[in-house]
C-alpha cells in the first residue's frame, strides 16, 4: 500500500515492512524487491491509503501507482519473453518433461 509516514514522506508497505521512497537505502531495497524475478508482487501492493484525502497526496500516490504498475507489467513481459526464448532453445523432449 502506498501511504505517507509521520514525516510526510511517501512509503510503500509490503508484508509488514515499510519502504520510504525518500530514503536512499530503503528505496534501494524496494527496487531490489520489485525487480527480483523470483518474486511476483500483486498489483494491489500499489493501492493507496484511502484514509488520506488531501488532493495533493492522492495525486502523488496515483503517479507512483501508475509508474509501479507499468513497471510490473513490463517486468512480467520481459520474464515471459525470456522464458519463451529459453523454451525455444531447448529440445522438444526437454520442454515436454516439465
């Protein structure tokens, strides 16, 4: 979930962890999380906190949501293309074993 912390900084909450997008180290950890091909994130991770009603924050949340969802779509397409490329290179009998 996209929200703000007490310092009014944008955060993303995922599995009991908060990643502050303004803090370099936390942002790096979040980028590693979302780029990890072994982890499939549900798009609802980028829903924003509906208790925040300030139009400025909502606008910021929407931009982050759109960006991250677009990234996840691109990531899924790249992974799918890579899997197909590997599959195309395997002999047919190897593909049928899986």
